[in-house]
């Protein structure tokens, strides 16, 4: 009988991983970031399988343009999109609603530096945003201002974009710091990001060549009114993008003015 080295290696890896899970569960007793119960398999990540499986998708039918839940089969656009003329983002999708376990996981990635969460969150985005990703040419992450990136140590949008299966182009820069969009009334969000984005000067020439005629997917962690995505998309169109779509890990409900 021929000895299967790869099979033996896999069995050894599974055995050592089970042993590591047992040691960590006893000595460290880490808890799931979602449900806060002890993790049975700590080496699989900081979130249990039950919490990942319990993150609901946005209930269809969805608005053809912004990706928000319609709650009725017709018309194809939500009330907000029917009231506004078409913008530079042709279609947007999110992995789920900014609530519950998904909100906690995004907070852990963004504010606690749990970068290991980027991979499973991006997998959820790929699964639930296929129609936005299919046929796309390149992913462009929404940039952070240099001061916030320095404080945080990384850009969560870049971490998500790097795992979506598309080439990544950091084509944009944030020219000035802005207030966090979440929590602002809808009417102030557009003023908050007006003029805040522009081409990344140190790679503008290369970015323009990659974006010319391209189908671009903007990537961010959370979308609410879409003000940030719209401001970035306007710049990408000026840089030569043929079409701009958007995908986020979550969609939040906007506060009224």
C-alpha cells in the first residue's frame, strides 16, 4: 500500500489543531465576539460558526440601485432612489444589515484591530454581492485620511477589498479629515464628504491607466445614504472609469434630518 504523505500531513494538522483548541479553551477561555459564549474552536477565529451562520442577508427584493430592502416587489427602486436622479454608482450591495452580530464584527475589525475578521467578512460579501462583482475589472477601497490610518494602523476597506478576488487599485486619497458619517443626519452626510476625495497623487498616472474604461467596484465597511460612495464614484468617473458599482459589509439605516 502506498503511503499518502499529503493525507498523513492533513491528519497531523487536524490533530494538532484540535489539541491547540483544547489548550486555548482551557487556559485562555476566549469568547465569541458575536454571542460572547466560550469558543469551542479558538484557532478557527474569534467568532463561532453559529454567529457567522446567523447573520441574515438583506431580505429581497432589493433596490436595483442602492441595494436597500424594498419590502414590495414593485417598483424596482426604493423611495429615496426614485426621488433622486441616477448617480455615479450604478448598483450597490451589502452583506447584511448594520445590526446585531454583523455590527459587532465590523466594530471589532475597525476599532479593535481584529484583522483576521476581514477574510470571513469578505467571503460573506462575495457570496451576497455576486451580481456587483461579476464582470468587474478592479476593486477600489474607500480611503482613510492619513491621520486616521496612522491612528488605526490599517484601512479596513483595503483589508476587505484585498479578499474579494479582484485586483485592487488604491486610486483615491482623502484630502481632508471628515467626521464619521454614522450618526450624522442624512442632509449633513453629503456636505461632510463634499470635496473630501481626490486622486492619489503619488500613483495618479498608473491609477488612471488602470481605471480607463474599467468596471470599478468601490469597497467600504458600511453604507448608509451612500454619500461617501457617491463622492468617491464621482472622482473615479472623472479618472476614466466606465462604470462604478459598490459593495459593503453592511448597510445602515439613515437618520432623518
